[in-house]
């Protein structure tokens, strides 16, 4: 007899329809909802003025939110009504735009980092509203904020690109400026190099100046000493000139007397010169007479008849020789006195006449009052005075020298010869007189002596004739010189009257010179002090110049490096001139849009893909159906011990109905899922077959858990379902991954999701699912087979 069925038909129907109804409700939640979400916008913003234009950023944001998506029904509300609607659930979300939103959103336009700030909005999600509604409202508000940000950024970037265009236009000017700057740095480097060389020379020169500074100070001190000596000499000169001025009247008187005496003396010099020549001529006649006398004495008897005449002639010769000697001595004395006493210039008329002639030669005859002509006149007067004085002195000196110059042959001067002549003439006169007296007495005895005396007298006359020959030869010149000397003395006498006035002027000038030398001494002292300070400053300047030389040398090196760097800068700028970008209006709009939003985003509300959710709902629904199947149906038959059927037959009789129901549910759920996802016929059919196999696998696993562990096994099945749901909704619960790795539910979920999404790894997942199904089948069969080995008491206690 067949065993009685333990599951009623109503239970079977409920078991089949229950999971289908739950899955249908969950699938309905996954489909898009056409009803709009209610939300409110509270605009508290105050518009601002930027660039003379009113900018209401809050109003623009509210308008963008309202226009952004049709899934949200936005309402402009005030703060109290929005808060009340949020509490009552009338609004799923409230977006509040604060008061300073526009000011903050446009603060970047001033390009001041210190004042720039970000604008914010306040989004509040209602606790008394559906979760998805609040999320949609929040997403729409964020999309609107992103749109406003992109718009502002695009405007800002457009200004930047316009600035690039301006920079490009001005870059040529910059390149030209850089080139000019390079020219300037080149000149700077050259100038710095020249300055370095110059400062080195300056440093060397200042060093030499500092080294020679002490010598300069010593020279200054010597100058002060010399000026002091000059002052002393100038004082003595002034005293001497004063004394000379006091003696000039006497000099004038002396010159007058000299002129009177010179007139008497020099007027007789020509006659004296002629007389001297005649006297010398008489000496020649005397010598000749003596020669004849000696010849007569030697050749005949002595005749004394002419001795009286000879005595008279000898006396005349002696008188003339004495006069000649005295006259020459007086002339020599006068000439020496004139050579010692200077004479003044000729009178003003003579000087003026000579000066006028010279002025014509020098081109000053037309206007002698010019400073140049006046200077020339003074020079000419000085030259004339010097020439007259030196010429007069030279003339009288030459006359005196001629009288006192010794003859090279005899060594006797003209004055000495005249003196000897006078002496010899006196002796001759005395001898002739004595001869005339004593000759008769001593004629014979003294004849020899007479001859000797006459011979000596003849020789003396010859010597006198020879010595007096220069006097005879120079007698005309002596007469002319005496005449010229007399004229000069006469002219000196006429002009010496002006000497006292000139000497007085000289005295005044000498006194002024002495005073000026005193002042010069004071100034020289000050000069020496200044020189000492100057040398100290020169030493310091030398040190500073050395430092400056080092600095300028470094400056020259730096200027050279600067020139090289600026040259490179100018070259690179010239190269980069063509690389500066220029943007058209279309380019600016495109680049502003792309840079403001580099990644393009969808304007709609972001919703999750339905495949993961549908896959999760399908697999969890089948798992719950398998769990419920072995809650309604006993996992272990009551006659497991008493039945004569085999363990396999007994196991098959226990699990076939739940497995058939689960397979049918898998087919139905697969068809439903394919329709919802619009997966296509082939993928939908594959999904139905896959879910049918998964349902059978779930049935075996839940049978094994319930058969082996009873309610504990059913609790384990519930935990595996919860873990799979958690892992399917979020990957943040990674700590459940080890549990999911051994869960047949999670493995089946991954296999279904991979199939629906067209992913990879299906073979591996299918292999794992097949392996787990085989293990579940073996464990399920073992749960029946092992129970048949128990005693009735053990079976009852186990059940």
C-alpha cells in the first residue's frame, strides 16, 4: 500500500504562488515610477552687481533646478512653509539658497584670493519621505549647482582665453622689449668692464697718491719754511729798499758831481790820447837817438856838445810820461767807479721814442691801451733799462779791462807800462843831466859805463815803445769811448732825477710784498693742514677704491652673466612668440565648456541599473521558495526506517515535488525577469533554464540543511539569504565575502547577474554552481540514507 501524502494541495498552491507574489512586488519596485517627487526651493539670496550688471545667482540656480528634471516637482517656498512641508512629508527635500550666495559665487571676479570664497547651499532630506524620492531631489539640486558652476567657470575661462589673445598681441612688444633689454645689458656689461678697468687704474693711482702723500706733506712743510724765509728776506728787502730810498738823493747829487767831473776829465781824454801817442812817438825818436849815440860813442870820440839838448829833451819826456801814467790811473779809477755804480734809464722822451718804434713792430701803434700792448710796453721798458744798464756797464768795464790786461809776451799791463815809462823817463832825465855834468870829468872812465847805461836806456825806450804800442793803437778808440762815456754820464745825470720817485714806489711794493708773504705764510700753513687731511682722505679713498674695484669687478662678471641670461631670455622669447596661443570665439566657447567640465556627465538623475537588482530578487526569491518548500514538506519521511524502498527511492519520493515546484518557479521567474529587462528571447530563455536549474540546486541545498539540522539548518539558510542581499546591494560589506564564497545562493546570484549583464566568467561560475549542486544532492541523499540505519528509538528522538 502507498504511503499517505503529507502535503495538501492548498499548501502546494501557496508554496508555488507565495514566492512569485513576493518577487512580483519587488520587481514592481525596480521599474521606473512616473509620479514626480515633490521638493521645495527657498531662495534667500540677494543679487549683486558685477561690472555694472545685476547678477541674481540665487534666482538663476532656482530656475536651473526647476528646469533640470521632470521627475522632481519643485516649489518656490519661504523658509517656514518649507520646514513645515518637510516635517509633514509634503516635501521630500528642501534646498535653501543662503543670503550671500550671489556675493560668494561671484567673488572670484575680483581676482583677489583673499576675498574669494565658495558659495554653498543647504539641502535637507525629509525623514518622513521615501528614500528614493529624497535621493532624486538631492541629485537634482546637485546637478543644478554643477550647471551654475560650469556656467561661471566657462565665463571665467573665456576671460582667461581673451587674456591669452591679448598676451599674444602684446608678446611682440615684449620680445622687442627683451631685445632692447639685451642691448642694454650688453652695453651695461661693456660699461661695467670698462668701469672695472678704470676703477683698477683709479685704485692704482690713489695708491700711488696715498704713498706719495707724506712726501707732499713734507714738501708743504718745506714750502711753509721757505715762505717764512721768504717773508724774512722780503722784510729785509723792504728795509733795504727803504734805506736805498733814503740814499737816492745823495746818489742824485753824486751823479751830478760825477757828471761835472766826467765833463772835465773825459773831455780831455781825446787830447790826452793824442798826447800819449805823440809822447810814444818821442820815445821812438829817443830810442833812435840813443842808437845813434851809441853808434857814435863806439865809433868815435866822445862829443858832449849835444848832451845839453839831450838833457832838456829827456826832462820833457819824463814830464810827458809822468802825465801819461797819472792820466791813465785817473781814467782807470773813474771807469771802475762807473762800472760799480748802476745808471738808470734814459729820460721819458727817449724811452717813449724807442717804445713807439717797437710798438709799430708789434702791431700796437693803433691802440696801445689794450692789456696786451700795455704788457708789451712794460716788457720793452724793462728790456731797454736792462740793455742800457748792461751796455754802459759793459763799456766802462771793457775800458778798465783794457788798461789792466797784461800783455801775453811781457806780462805787463798798460798802466804798469805807463808807470814804468814815467819811471824810466825820470831816470833818463836824471841820467842825461848827470851825464852832461859828469861827462867831461868821467868821459873816459865812465865811457864804458855810459855805453852800458845808454844801452839800457835804449832798451828801456824800446820796451816802452813796444809796451805803449797798444795805447797808441787804442788811442782813437779810447777817445771815442771817453766821448760816449761822457754822453752816457750826461744822460744819466739828466735822468737820475726820476730815480727817487721810482725807488719810493719800489719801497712801497717791497713793503706790500713783505705783507703779502706774511699772508702767504698763513695760507701755506692752512694749505699744509689741508694737504695732511687730503693725504688721509687719499689713503681712505685708496682703500675704498680697492673695495670698489673688487665690487665693480664682480659687477662686471654679474653684468656679463646677466647679459648672457637676458640674451637667452630674448632668444627664447623670440622662439616662443609663435607659440603663444590665440583663440577665436568658437574656440573659446568650446575650450571653456570642456575645461569647465572635462568629463561629460548626464543631465538626468542617476539611477542604478536594473540587472543587479533583478538578479538579486530572482535568486533570493527562489532561495526563499526552497526554504519554504521544506518548511511545508517534511525533509525526512516518517517511514524512513520502516519503509522497504531503497534509500534513493525514498529520497526521490521526498524531494521531487518541491524540486518540481522550484524548477517551475525558476522558469516563470526567468521569463518575468527577461520581460522586465527586455533582454531578448534567447537571453530570456537561457535565463529561464538557468533559474530552473538554480531552483533545483536551491531545493537540494535547503533539503540537506533542513534534513540534517532541522530548524537550525533553516536559520542558516536565512542567514545565507541575508548575506547575499547585503553583498548584492553594496560592496562595502567585504567582511561577508568569505561567507559568500561558500554560499550556493551567492554563487547562483553571481552566475545569473553575469548572464544578464553579458559579463565574463560564466563557465567558472557554472562549474562552481554545478559542483555545489552535486554536493548538495549528495548531502541531501545522505541525510535519508543515514537515517535508515537508526533504531526506531534513535529515529524518534532525532525527529
